[in-house]
C-alpha cells in the first residue's frame, strides 16, 4: 500500500544517517513520495549527497541555512520549478549555542536566546510561508519537538523555550493555513541518539530514566518516528492539525 504515492516533499534537517529527518524521509519515500533535500552548509554537503544519492542520482539537493532568507527563497523557487507543486514539508532543525545547554537557564545571553529561537522556531514560520504557495492541493507540514517545551528538563534550557515557541507557532500556522487545506503538526519525540544528542553530558542517563519511568519502559526508535511521520503526511490524519503528537514510550502522561 503506497500511502504517499504521487506526493512531493522537501526535507530540512538531514545531517547524517542517524538524523531523525533521514528516518522520516526514508519512510515517506517508501510510501511513494518524491523528495527533495536541503543541507545546512558545505560541512555537511558530502555526507548528505552520499545519503540522498541512494534515492537516485537525480534527487534534488540544495543548500539551506535557515537563518538566510535568500537560501529559503532559492529552495522554494527550485522546488517549484522541478516539482510544480508541493505536498509535504519536514522541519527537523534545531540549534542553540553549546554553552547555553550547559550552564543555568538564568544565564542565557541575549545572543544565544536569539540564535536558538531564530534557527529552532522562527524557521518553521519562514519555511511554511515559502511552501504554502506551492501546496496548491493542500499539504502537511511536520516539525520535531521535545518534552522540554512544556516541563523543565535540566540543561535543555533555552532549547525548551524555543520548542515552546515552535509548538505555539505550529498552532498559529495551522489556523492561518487551514483554509488552504495545509495541516501543521509537531511530533514530540523521546530521546534519540543523534548528532544533536551526542556531546550532551548525561544523555545515557536519559535512556535509563525512560526505561524506568515511561509506560512502555523505553524511549522511541527512529523507525517509529518515520511511521508517525507517514501517518501525519497521509489521509489518515486529514483532520488533524495544530497538534503535538507524542512518540515517547508514553513518558509525557506521567506525573511521577
Ligand atoms: P541532527 O543533528 O541529526 O539534526 C539537526 C539538524 O539541524 C542537522 O541536520 C543540522 O544541520 C540542522 N541545522 C542546525 N542549524 C541549522 C541551520 N542554521 N540551517 C539549517 N539547518 C540547521 O539531530 P536530530 O536529533 O535528528 O534533530 C532533529 C530534530 O529533532 C531537532 O528539531 C531536534 O530538536 C528534534 N528532537 C531530537 C531529539 C533527540 O533526542 N535527538 C528528541 C526530540 C526532538
Ligand atoms: O533538541 C534536542 C537537541 C538540540 C540541540 C543539540 C545541540 C548539541 C550541539 C540544539 N543545539 C545544540 N547545540 C550544540 O552545540 N534534543 C531534544 C536532544 C536533547 O538535548 C538535550 C536534551 C535532549 C533530550 C540537552 C539537555 C538535556 C536533554
């Protein structure tokens, strides 16, 4: 059964094979979607080229630093030219300066706060605005969030505040774009061992915490995130918009 046959999509946030974006892209492609990809900068170009090549040598791949309006404009211009219309968009992008994730939240600098919100939250608004004119048959926009948006997770700090902004932006975008049949949702994932998670001290402890406290006694796999990504992109989610769906072993329901 090809749930996404005939659909086109653009994916933001592949850095390597462990990236959540890569898992969701593979699941979308397996269901028949034709995808375009972007990469953050020259540093990641080769890596992403190699991965994306597995979908065929003609797969559309473009640079896009989401802090640059001209990069974003170029992506949607090119996607418009190559695909004609767009159905799916994955936002799987986040960044805060490392020191902001180490010390106390109260010490967050104005610059670290600005950067975290620009890259991790405002970018969803800019990408949705670029995509909407191409989503002429409606569409599905999916963004990645985390529990630190709603409860304090020590050291997640300014990223938690930026994810709260991402989730609120999802609701306002869902309202604005609903009349065009464009749906906007978040997947709130439990911890996953990716590039963005590596180098965060105590990340191993987080898995132990989920094994001890989540109803399913674990976090989530990237395959499960892919499956939820397919659901949100598909007709099965035709009346779901503005929501945050938890793929976290059930952790979010717990009070203790
Ligand atoms: P990842 O490092 O593979 O992906 C993060 C991506 O953000 C990278 O591809 C990076 O290039 C991109 N990025 C950063 N700054 C950018 C910029 N200025 N312009 C364009 N792209 C930029 O790590 P991941 O864990 O797959 O993260 C993907 C998403 O999932 C993020 O939104 C993250 O917050 C979210 N998330 C991750 C976890 C986890 O435990 N790993 C849990 C819940 C949610
Ligand atoms: O969203 C994230 C992490 C995003 C992230 C990661 C980094 C590491 C490298 C954003 N910016 C940076 N900046 C860097 O310099 N997650 C959901 C994973 C994560 O990160 C944590 C977590 C979890 C979970 C940080 C502290 C506590 C928990």
